[in-house]
């Protein structure tokens, strides 16, 4: 072997790595374009745009998926595996090759047609939900929920055999986790937390009526945004918009948006929803811009993501020290409602513990405990098709 060959091989690997990053960035950009359309549908899109929006998003995500599963991409990744193994395990390039290979091996099992159908259904379901929600019309949503279950089971079928039908979905959210491991974890936590919640709920009710007065929506929005910015949410790389159900979306390292909703008669809704989504966004904004456009340039898992959002919303946002600073600032726009209310009373109100059927108002962990441990007859995702209609009504 001549002295020049290793250098040529290294250059070849580096050139292939550049090509891999180019392909991955193109895929990321297509997905981001679809995400922009999704953001618009949830914030500003007129009602008449729903039909076309389903088609538009489906096309973009299908095109992105076709590039994800392209044989040329798989060949390129395979050619880089040995090079990646020669690098330090935790280096960016070694990690990128390893994660890209894992993602390719998963995605290649999913037909592009499924991606298009699932995306179109997601858009149509959201549009129907925005109207059914206002009318408290669950019956309208039953066919959409059944279709969602059908598509979810179809998705799982591409990864058969599995121990549980939910395992492929769980692995997407938290790599390596399964229904079995979650049930084991939640079982131990449930034994300790359920008695704690029960004991708290048996105590005299906390007076939270101070939060249920009339608060101007615009003032609530401005205050929530101010607090999020003070916590570290970078408005040069993000924005806050109104929606029906708050969420956070990363379009790129320089564009991580959040949404909130504002209730005129519930002060905590907008504020804590905004802090929650800001927690997600600050996690994303903290990722190195050098990783943008690659599978490494996003949050590692749903579990870590929620740990960040709940950290800022509850551990920080409902702490006494936090409000010793922000309460005087809050009294400026809301003096009429709160000027006679001591900080201690406000602090107790925002930390009131009560059972709720609304997911965003309920304890996330205990809700998570209920989902995988629900009886099969009440969980249509796990049941034969003939049981779904009756189970959905429950």
C-alpha cells in the first residue's frame, strides 16, 4: 500500500459524508416545508383551505419520505459505516452516520403511500376537531379516531413481529423503550404517586378563584411572551402565535416557533401553556446550529423533551422564588384583578391540585400511567376492529 492511498480513502469518505449531509438537509427542508403548512393550518389558515392543505402536506411528506428510503441514500450510509466506526464514538460525524443508518433501516419499511395517507388524514382530522371541539361534538370525531387507529395499526404492521402493537410507535418517540419497559417503570411510580395524589386531593380545596376572573386576552398574551423571553426563549429565532391546542415546532436552528391559547376567564391557561412550549423551544434552540438539517439537529426523545417543558412550566414556573420576581411585574397589567391579593394566596392558587378530564390540565405522568394500563376493552387501539365503535363511545 502506498503512502498516498490512506489519504485518498480519507478524502473519499469525507466527500461521501458531505454528500450524506446534503441529502439529509434536502429531506429536512422538505419536512420543514410541510411543518410550515401545518403551523399555518393551526394558526392563520382560513377554514376554506383545509381540503387543499391535507393534499399539500401529504405531497411534501411523501416526497421527503421517498428521499429517505432512496436506495442511493442507503448505499451511501453503508459505505460510511466503517469510516464512522473509526471515529470517536461520540463525535458528531460518527453519531450522524450511526443515527442516519438506524433511521434509514426503520423508514425503509414504511411505504411512501402510507406516509401520504396518514398525513392527509392528520390534516383532515385536525380540521374536523377544531369545529367539533367548539360544539363538544364527540360523535363527529369517532370516524376520524377509528381511521387513526386503523392507520396506527397499519404502521405497526410494517415492523412485525413485535411483542406489543404499540412498540413501534413507542420506539419512535423514545428509542429502546417498549410497552413492557414502560409498564414496569410506571408500575413502580404508580404505587408511590397515586396515594400521594389521593392524599392531596383529600385536603381542603384551595381557593383558585383569583385565576378565574376576567383578564384581557391581549395583556395575557403580552405578559406570557415577556416571561418566556426572560427565561431565555430567543425571539430572534422564534415567535409566539395563537392556536386551539398549544404546540412547538422546529423549522430550523434559527426558527423554533411556539403557540399558545388564551382564555379570558382562566389566567393560568395562557401563561403556563406558553411556559411549557417555551421549555420545548429552548431545548431546541440550545442544539448546535452545526447539526441543523441532520437527524442530530433535533431533540433526542419525547421523554427528554417533556422533561424540559415540564421543568420550566412547573418546577420553575410555579416556584415561590420565580413569583417573588414576576408577581410585582404581573400586577402592572392586572392591578384591577390582583392588587389586593397577597403573593402567598396567588402561589397556592397556581399550585392547586385537582383531578381533571382535560389532558393539558391533568397530571401528565398519571395520565401516562393510565394509557398503557387501561383495560383492553376500553382501548380500541389494542382491540379487534369489531370492538372499536363501542369502545370509542366509552
